[in-house]
C-alpha cells in the first residue's frame, strides 16, 4: 500500500471553509431559488427533431446496443433509439367491484414505471398547465380510471363456483394492503449476514480507496497515492488525462484539465459549445455560461440568487471537480458478459458528478456511443422546460449539501450476469410470502429491502434528458446512481446492475409533468461494515412489446423470468438472510407489459431467489386484490414454480395462439384457476 497523502484533513477543511463566509455574504438566496415557485408557464421540451439534432451534435449519446457496432450501421440508428428512456405506469382502473380478501389491514406503498423519450415529449406537448397544477401528489396522478378488464368466457368445465366468482366480490374500501404484514418481511441490516473484509480482487472487484484506513465518520482515503493515466477501451477516459485534448477557437489543441497544476483557467470550453466567457477565472464557466443563460432567461433566479449561485455554489462545485488525489486508480468499464464490482467513496462520486455537470468528460468513440449512455450533463442545459428546471433544483440541492459537508461513506456498483438460465419447468420451489399494497413509495416503505429500478437497458434512462418517471426520479433524489452511467455498458438479457450505498438527498412531489423538488432530505439510513448506506437498488430492464399477445410466448416469459431472477438472487448468501424484494408493475405502461403476468413472473423469480415480495400497485386496488387472490390460491394448493411455469406455457398454446383478437377472451388468471387440479404436472424428462 502507498503511504497516506499528507495534510488531507487540512486540505479538506481549507476546501470548504470559504462556504460559510459566502453563505453569510448572500444568505438564503439559493434556498429561495430552490423553493421559489416557477413563474413561467409549463414549457414543453423542444420538438423531437430539434432535440435529435442537438443530440447528434453533442457527445455521449446512446444507441441501441443490439445493433451493429461499426460506424456504417451506427449512422442508420434513429433518434428514438438514441434517446430511449424507461416506461411510465399506465393509470389503473379503481372503479371495478373488488373481491373480499382475508387477513387484510392497512399499510402503504407505491411505485412508478418509466418510458421512451419520444413518448415523454408527446405527453409534455399534450399536458396543460392547469392539469399540472392540480396533480401535486404522485398518487393523485394515478387515481384515474384505467382500461376495462377483459371479458372472460369460461371454456373449461372444471371451474368451481368459488373460483369462477373470484374477482366479483366486494372488498371493503378501507383495505389498503393484503397478505403478510410488511413488518414481518426481512430488511437489512437486521437480516444481513456478516460482510467479508473489504479488499479488491483482480478481475472481480475494484476498490478505489485505502481499505486499511477506512473508519466510521471519516472521509475515505483514495488509493493509490499517485494518478495512473490510462487511455484505452476498457477503462473510463478521465478528464484529467494528458490525452484528453480538444480544439479551441484558434485550432490549437489544448489539455482540458492538468493534473500537475489545478488552475481554474485550464478548463477550456468545448469547440462545439463556444459561448461568451465571463471575466477573470471564467474559462471554467464556458459550460456554466450555458447554465447562466438557461436559468436567467427562464426567470427562475433573482439577481441576488444569480450572484450567490455564481459566486458561491458553482465555484465550490468547480473546486470539487478539480480536486487532486480523488480518482487516481483507473476505473474499469463494467462491460457486457462480465460480472464485476466497483467500490468508491461518496467523495469520489461527487467529484465525478461535478465533472459531468461541467461536461468535462471526453467524447465517447463510435463503439462506446452505441453501447453506453451519455454522462455529461449537456442535454440538461438545453431548452427551458419546467421539468428540467426541477431536475436542476434537485441536483443543485445535492451539490450544495456535498460541498458543505462531504459524505463519509462508500458506494458499490455491481454488474451481475446470470451464468446459466434456470430450468424453470422442473422447479419444485414454492412461492414465498407476499405483501401487496396500493399505497406508499418504494424509497419510503421499502427501506432495507432490495428495491427494484424499472430500468432502461441504458441505466438511468432519460435522467439528464427529458425523462422524469420512475427510474429518472430515483436517480435524481439519489444522484450517486447517475455515476453508473459513466462506466456501465447496456445491459444484456441475462444481466442486472446492483448499486449499494447511495444516499437520498432530496424530497419531491408529483410525477413526470407534475414533478417538483420539495426540499433537502436528511438520510438517516444505517451503514454496513463497509460504511455503505443500507440501501440496495437493482436495475432490471423489461422487454418492450408492440403486441399484447407476444409477451405470453414461452421465450419471452423465460427471458423476463431470467432477468428478474438475475436481479433478485444473491450469489453469496443463503435465502433465510435475504431481504425482501420491493417491486411493482415492472415493464408495464408504454412497454406493453400485462400487470398480472408481470406480477406472477416476479413472484416466481423471487421464490427461486429465496426472497419474500413487497408488491406495490401504485393506487390500483383491483390489481392488489387480483394478485393477492392468485398468490393465495397457489400457495394454499402448494403449486410449485415449475407447475406455474407449465401453466403459462399451456395458456399460450391453448389460448393465445388461437386467439383471433388482439387480446384473448380468457384472461391468464381465469385460465390458471380453471386448470389447477385438471392437468398433469409436466414430465421433467421432456
């Protein structure tokens, strides 16, 4: 191990001591900006053609990884593929009669889903300012009626009267949750096992700090003590690399950031974004000038707030981006087909995000553009929509908090690959416990559980673009998640990303067009032995279906089962010690997934992974009742995962393949009720 850098405490104190003086000079101006109501009307995003042109000119755009990597094929990609986001949840119908259920009392949870950038732009264009003002709460956004349930024509004579009438009984209106009380489900750290010592393992785990000096409530020390400059296709290309050069106005190639002398005037404005520069040490504000114009022209900031922002907060962020001895070891790319983890300090994460804010990371080459999401924040500074204003408020709250007091913990990013798909049809595993509710939020009520991010294959979706739904909101209130976009290649069908230790910095209300930053959040989540917040988030991307029936094809069901199982399983722990899964309508909304099928798939995957399920329907009480009744029906009869998988295959071959309409006459759950007890279990030898 190299020796610890000298005078680190003095440098840390000196770095932040100016903040208090600046705060006294301009008291409460930033706070007034962050909480001040928006004066301008709810401006929509730029037209899709303008946004597409802007993205094509800038660096780091994303392209579907399923396409060819050569430049010729890359030129054929559409803008919708470049700017893909995650799916939003479709509002659910609350007007249907709801059946009575046993053991039902009240609790709460909700969740959101995400969607494509193109769809978001259409929604933004069609939304009125008045409707945005009315829907303040997230649950209000999803209290609309949804599509009618499909009529069920019973084709099988072996349906009992009790099962045939299932879903027609009236449920008391006060019932908000069903199944196992949420207090009985496992959470970390109570259920967590003992962590092994934190050490880097070549080819498996990269650790960017001195593990021998890791102490509670102390800022971790970076490792090694000298910067290692690597510029290749398997590591992150750093802004401070000597090879990171760009042309400026006089066509002279200059280095973006010097590692030997961290002067403000060494950060040069990009040739593709040359704007007038402010006086004095303002070259660093070449990109920030865009922010200045963006905010002032939108009438969000008062003159004193502008002064505070540019005289206090942005200089502190600049110093954070330019701090030496933060990221000295090369950061490996989390590439496809390889399970690998990266552990870094929250201070190092803050440094990377500050550089992303000022857009100092070099442009990705053509192969990286096809397979990695963008990381520089340039798209966040384009346009003047109210959604981007609220995003900026949320992110500036994060930077304000970390520049005042650097967090002292660690964050681990783990790309996991499912080495071998399961033989689902032969599984004898029984379903685990289920808690299902139509109230609450994943981040609030699912604390200590494995929290599911309904992800895009490019993790983060449209967080630095126009997207503002489930995944994007989680990345905004826990901004350390955004760093995963720097080094995580698009996820394959058998892969997931697990992030442990991120901290929540903001509160919010609303969803998509109604999203509002509502203040800072003091995260009191306990830390584990590695000094990580006991918050574990798994990103799993669902398939998008153009036609309703295709999702019932056995190959599609197996893909979703394996994807969910990859995210839910833990490669090192036994099931009794695992936390429950906090999930919901994954892959629904504009992605076309059937909520009842997706609920069943996730329950099967969780059972195989040895985890209980906390399922959140986000205001849909009918779905809550239907899923609970199905779970009870299967568990009471000891129906195994393999038997349910066989039933799903029968449903496709017996109903979906012969259906002449877009949706079959017999629903999946009705088919399962009719078939249980009337079919022979699948032969394991076949």
